[in-house]
């Protein structure tokens, strides 16, 4: 398959970010010092203009996950050095820092708990770490509310998502098993996958889990085995049909309306849209069609539809170390590129109101941007 790389990425939180084309070994971007530089390039005449809002953080730790809270007032960063940093999006000030249960245990993911009618406590976020801990924190009080220990022969966890009514959440990681927990009791509810599963579940690491936004009985998962599996929670097994081809190595699955977006760590066909009703390919998005900054391919870790209306796509990755935005109402063409970053982009996130987006990665810097529509 021409969309695959020559070998499965190596063990670790992410694949090897020093990947480069033969002959370029002496020009590795990751050999360069970390810096705060960047270049924003727009397609001429674009109605949407991007401008920096703030850059925060220090280049002393990778950031694996960034997430806006539901009011877009705060943004949280999950850091390799065992801290969660929460920033005020109005002025970029560091609001507070949370630490892992023991020093320097990397946080791999952060997710704000969706507002729910049954929860009085607001601004709760959930974290995952390399020791298999699932922790609920409360922003205002600074308290750790609970810790769930994910028991496994390889406990690393990489992604988490909530169902529609916030009664359940699912996690995934190094072990190819999806675990579903009850939000109120914090007890394990269901395990998905394993040797006896038929049709077969995942055979390797699972880096992304997403609940369907209309059907509470459906979960999508993807990882190193070039598959997006669609799970039916009524039967606790995969559906016969699935999506084959995407190599998911981060938060690389998203849904909006009838469409599924996949972002792959491959040297071609990296960004694809699929039909949620039949799981067939709808569109291969050309990464370099309108804004080509290099002859090297990008390897994507993370991609997302705009949360407000689904009309934009944001994605970023490694090798070229860049982020692009695409307009679904203009044939999925790129209209903005943020490039000349000194390290890989591990994570991207749109704000909920449609005015902001953010990304971060190997340089340890949180970069937040404002989107403005030309009058």
C-alpha cells in the first residue's frame, strides 16, 4: 500500500520524529536549537486571516496534548515532565500548574469533562499518564478529585473521550484493549478487544478513541495496525465494516455530522475524510495542493474539524514540523500554513466558539492563534 511508511513506528509515546528522506540525514530539523520562531503563510485573497494571540511555556518539556475548556476561557497542556499547565486564553497568563502523583511521570493526554446536568462541579479535567493513571482534577480548588489505576502489562494510556451524556468515558493505550468507565462511580464497566474478539480487535497500540456524536452505542478507535475500528457497545465487539489504511499515532480521529476525519503518520494520503454511514472514503485531502513549503512529506499526529460548524480542518505533524488549515467549503483546499517550527507538532485543538485554535509539540511551547474573517 503506497500510503504506508516502510515500517511501523518504533516504541514510545510517538513514532521517531527524526524520520527523514534518504539523503537528508545531515539536515535534521530536530538537531537545531529549539526556538519560538514561526512563519504564517496565507493563500492570496483568503477570507480567513490568522494572527498569533500568544505563545507560552518553556522549551524544557514536550507537550503531548492541548485542550480548550468549554467556555474557551482556559487551555490545558499535558506535558512530558509530569505537569499539567493551565493558561488563561485572554492574556496567556499561567493560571496554575498541576503535578503527577510522582515526579516526572509524563502526562500523555488531557480532556475537560463536558458540562452535564448531573454535575455541579464545573471545570473538571481528566488526565492520563504513562503509569496508567486516570486522574480527575478540579481547576478552581486545585484539588485532585480521584485516581483510577489502569492495570495492564503495559499501562501507558494515550487518549480518552466521553460519551454524549457524560455518563461514560473510554481510554486506550499501549495494550490493544479499550476500557469503558462509569463517570459517576469511576468503576470499569466494559473491556473491548482481546484474543477472543470476533471480528478481531486491535493488534497493537491504540492512540485514539472517539465516541460517535449521534449514536451513543458506537466508538471509533485507531492505532498502529492501520485500522479504524468501529465498536458496537450493544454487542461489545467491532462491526464487520471498518476503515483500513490510516496509521493513527495521536489524536488523529474526529467526527462532524456524517463525516469522519483521519490524520495518519504516513508519507501520503495523510488527511482523509470518510462517510460515517458506510465507512467509504469521501476525500483524500492534498496536503501540498495550495501551500507547499517543502518537498518533504508531513507525517500527521493530530487533526480536527472546527467544533463550531465543521467547515474547517486543522492538522499538524512531524518531519516538516508544520500546521495547516483547510476550508471544506472551498474543495478542502489549504488556506493557511504555520511553518518553520523547530520541533514536531503533537497536538492541535480548535476553540469551541470558532475564533481560536492552538497547537503544541516537541518544542514545549503552547501557540494560540486568532481567526478573523475579512469584512
